[in-house]
C-alpha cells in the first residue's frame, strides 16, 4: 500500500493546481486594476505552494515507509533462512539417518529371493509362494 501515498500526494497537487488556476481566472476576469491582480496572485501562488508541498510530503513519506518495509523484509528473509538451516541440520538430517537405518534393518531381515525373470525385455520379480 506504499504506492498509495504518492498517489494521494499527486491528487493533492492536482487539487491545489486547479484551485490556483481557478483563483487566477477569477482574478483576471473580475479586476482591471493591476494592484488588485497583484494582491489576488498571492492566493494563486499560495495554492501552488500547497500543491507542491503535498507532493513533497507524500513522496518523502513513501520513501521512509519503503525503507522501513525493506528492512522488515530483510529481517524476515534472514529469519526464514535461519529456520531453513536449523531444519536441515537438526530435523531433516535425523530423518534421513532414521530412514537409512530402517532400510538397512529391512534389507538384513529379508530372505534372499530368486533372480529376476526377464520376459519381453522387461525385468519381473518372481512371485513369492
């Protein structure tokens, strides 16, 4: 949702610009006096300042939040890597040893069977009685 912050800033910019332009248009239409136009232009430039300040604040906030989110993501990745390493060292390796020892016990307890029979190029084990 970090992407939404600059969008809000740009919405504020558009709103400020449209207000400034609207004020400037009304100023030009209503007065022929140069002094009145100058006085009303202060309102126009104030609207422009608000518009660009809104964008600046939004972009700075988005940047700060993105840095924070990147730091959190790195911590999460490091934690998951540590969990993965721990599982490989302490869990999976023990499962493989246990599985290997069961296979060795199974092979040792089984009686030898007759050699496989080959028919039509396929190897088949003889049926047990």
